[in-house]
C-alpha cells in the first residue's frame, strides 16, 4: 500500500509539467511543505503553498484540482467546486469519491483508488432531471 501526502501530490504534478498550488490551513505543515519543496529543488513558481482555508478561497482560476478529504465533506465541496471551477476543469478525488458526481475515469483500488471528474460533464449531468 502507498500513502501519499498532499505535498507529495503537488510535487509529483510539477514533475510532469503542472504549476501547482497547495492549500494548507496548518501553518507548520505549510512551512514544512515549502522547505521540502526547496530541498527537492522545486521552484516556488512551480509549486507554491498557501496558508489559507480553501473553503474561503476563490478557486475559479484553477483548471485542475486534486482533493484528499474525508467523505463527510465531499458533497459540500462538490457544490463549491461546481459554483467556482470553469467548465474545462478536471477534479481528481483521492480515496473518497464525490457522492453525486459521475466520474470520467477511476483508477486503483481500496485506499489507493482515485476518481477523475470533468466539470463540464458534472454540470451537464447535475442539470438533468433525475430518473426513476
């Protein structure tokens, strides 16, 4: 079994060319992530960490979002992302899926399972009337 920290996901994404922003409300963990990034030689322009509560942040400028949260908040987060992310955004959920969203892809199994969602499809499916 492999367990990934949120910082690991940010660093791994920079290796394949993404510019990443990590949100960390805990200032100690935020500082640790910044130091670890410097130690790995990752420029702050490529991997940055913000000491902010993402619940209060405007996420509309992000096109790729990865979440690693408990199942109890996924529905509420889903509503926030639907309101703020652009149609071309993709969301990756680690360990726990969004309960009301249909994934475009699923990878892995058990604790290493991830779900990929395309916001345009999520919005399209959520606007359709429910069938019985």
